[in-house]
C-alpha cells in the first residue's frame, strides 16, 4: 500500500505564493509518477501537474493554463513532490490532492492515478 500525506495549504491573498508538499510512504518502486489535482467547489476534479519520480528523468507534465505560475519538483531521497504556486488567483481556490501511480499517459490530463492523498485546502482571497 501507498500513503500520501499533503501539507502546505492555507489562506493567501491574491498575488501571493504557496508551496504544497506531498510525502509518499509504503510500497516503493524504481520509477513512478506523482502529481497534483485540484477540485474547486461545484467543479470536477482537474489535473494540475505531475512529475516522474525515482530513477526516471524527472519529466514534468502541466495543464496548459497553469504552466508558468505553478512549478512541480521532486526530492527522490524523501519520496516527496512539491508544487510551488505563484501569482495565485481567487480561482485557484480548491482542495489540492496529491496522487501517485506507476505510470502516466502521454496526455497527462487523462491520468487516472490509483493512489490519492486526503487533500489540502488552498484559499486565495481577493
């Protein structure tokens, strides 16, 4: 089994920044994908970003609309993935979920990971 624990959410003013962290524990494999989804009130969960972990090259994936403001990174030694969110907007308000799966499709927005964290709330005030 895999456990994912998110941290770093909170309340921030528009234009501010937050960094989310997600630490994975449990079953280890040589290469896997970790990333982030978000779900705003009344909306479907959407893909945000992902990165290949472990022995992989660290290929990153982003949803186009967030590229440039959000940056995903990894610390393989800690089995941890980070999401740096800059220039935050009120529409970024959502619960952000960490996810993990052995693979990620080429069209990352179609990723359906098998493991999920509990989610962390991000609220951006105007």
